[in-house]
């Protein structure tokens, strides 16, 4: 696509030089109009490339996914499930995870780095407080955030508003422990995926949503490729 843009720029340059070098020649009347139109179009294409979310870098280094939430929500269990091995220690004791635990995986052909983080809560423990700080930093640098809450007590507002955005998936865990309907009247974010990591319920929906987000992030600019293809076709036809 860069060769395609270069060829278009060279054509614009040749038209400008022709207009300067042969001002009295009978050049097409709309040549200046075409130069302006072409230049504006190329600028838009370049901006699209620059705003592609640094796709090339993510393909090389890996798409960053952070698992975030309060203590004992099931973050480490989710990491182990996605990794298909025991990567993180799972315990009923709150605050077990203090540091960041990263695992490199391949999901549907896309390289990802999934990070388990410390439980988000206010604490006077110096080491745990450092872990919370690292978790929030991980959230800031993540391409996708899985916010995991306990379905029995989903009113986790301490950090939720700060870390939730369009790049977040809200997951309510421990659905196997819920009797009756969920009471989510006070939950600001209504779109969520209800799962049970213990019973492995509805996890396919979560994985499919993660894969969908990956495909959306890695989507190549179809307009650039389409225009480049058509330009090549026109060049070939012109040569014939």
C-alpha cells in the first residue's frame, strides 16, 4: 500500500512540474483541481494508516489483555483456564496475587499477552498496595480489559469507573452460586457476560467475545487495500 501511495504522489508531482515548466502548453483545464483532490485523498489515506491502532506492532509483540477486578473474583482461575495450565496460584485467601503474571498465547492465530493482576481494593498493606498500582498501570496499557466481578456482589465501584471504557469486557463470575435473578439495578454497566469458572459455564461466549475484539483490532483498512488493488488493475490494463 505504501508503493501504491508513492506512485500516486509521483503522478501528482509530475503534473505540478508540467504545469510549472510548460505554463503556456495546452494542459488539461482541470489538472489543478485533480492535484488538489488527489492530494487531499492521499492525506486521508495516510491518516487512516497512522490511526490504525498500531496494528503492525501488536501483530509482532502481541495484543495486551489485562484481567482486572476485586479480590477473589476469579481472575487467576480465568488466566489458568485460558492458558490451559496452572499458571497462577488460586486460593480463597484474599490478596494472593500481588504481582503481574503474564502468559503469551495464540488465540485464533492472533498473538496475545494475558496478564493476571492483583485484586483492586484499598489496602494499608504496602506490598499489596504496590500490586494494585501495577494492576492499574496494566489496565492503562492494555488493548483489552476483562473486568471480572463476583455475580453475588457486583457493586464494585472503587475502581470500575476509572478502568472501564469501550475496550472493556464486563464479566460476572460465580453464576453457579446465584439463586434466582440477578439484582443489577445499581450496576452502571448493563452489558455483561455471566459465567461460572468453577463449573465452566458460558465460557464459550466470553472466548468468542475476546476473539471478536481481536479481529476488530487487527482489521486491516479495507479501503486502502481496495484502492491499491484497483490501481494495480488499472495499471495492468493500461499496459495491455
